[in-house]
């Protein structure tokens, strides 16, 4: 939820499910909005949206914990840090790692950077939007106004998605080296934002961009060899 982003919570965690014993163990916590996850070279990659980084966790350590049946303090390292935007999903493609960015720092700080020094303002925005949602929800529950647009407005305030209108229209995907985490290439557009998924057609090299907000699927023909 966007409220976790606004309040900069570090309540994110990673869990491991043991399918043999049907037990769920906590791998690590304290993440600033865990979002995407994938595996490469026996390393678990975890995108941390509010920290602008991709964390790394050793799968060997995770397997040892599962075999022991007891939770342990597994070390969390950094695969890529100080990214140029807020990472969403992370996808491994061969020896490349694709990171989709919800928003990007293009030409200066993004809206998240600008609001970072003002926690009271961020919290006030969230509380105000929730109060407006309660009023709209009350009207909606009366069932006096049957309009899909109104119901969508109720959802916009409930989910906080209304704030995404303030995000700059820069769609961005980073291609990182799988071994070093260093930046190889940047793909993007200046016509839309909020990229949450980046997938490659292995046969054509076409790059497909998905979004939790946009009502379309973008395609970059032959973007990646």
C-alpha cells in the first residue's frame, strides 16, 4: 500500500515456506517496503522500494535455517544501492538483472525525495485522504449514486492511488550486471510512469513493461539482445 511508502515504514520482511513440514520461517525483517524477489547464482535478490536498493541474501544460509527448523538471524547484504528511482519488481534474465522503477530521479529529486524531510506532512496527507475516503464510502454505502466513476474515486482515496498523479512521467527499467550489481543500461520513456514489471521475450529480445497503474502493456522491440 502507498501508505507504507508515505510513512517510510520498515515493516517489510522475507519469509521461507518449508513445503515438507508446512512451516513458515522468517528469513529477515526490517526492510523498507519489500517488493520484488528473484534468485540468481544462489543469491536471493529482494527489492527495497523505500531504500532505493536491491538487497541480497544467501540461499545457503536460508536452506540451513530451514533444515534446522529454527529461525536465525540471516545476514542481509546489498546487491545494488542508491538506485536512480524506487524499485518495484526485480527479474533475472540470464546474467542480467532487470529492475523496474515506480518513479525515477530524472533531472533532480523525485516526489519521494522532496517529501522525505517532512514526515508530519506525509502523515497528514495520508490521514486527510483517509478521512475523505470515509466520507465517500459513507455516501457509496447509501447506494444513492450508481456511477462506476464514483466507485473508482472511492477506491482512489482508499488505496492512495490518487497520489500517483503527482509522480513524474518517467518510465524506467535498469539492467544490472548479475555478478557486480553495476548498472549496464537504462531503458525508459518520458510519457508514462509507475513501472512495476519488466519481462523479456527471449526469442525476439522485446522488452515488455507492466504497471500496477497504467491500463496498457508497453513494448520496446528488440531492446535487449
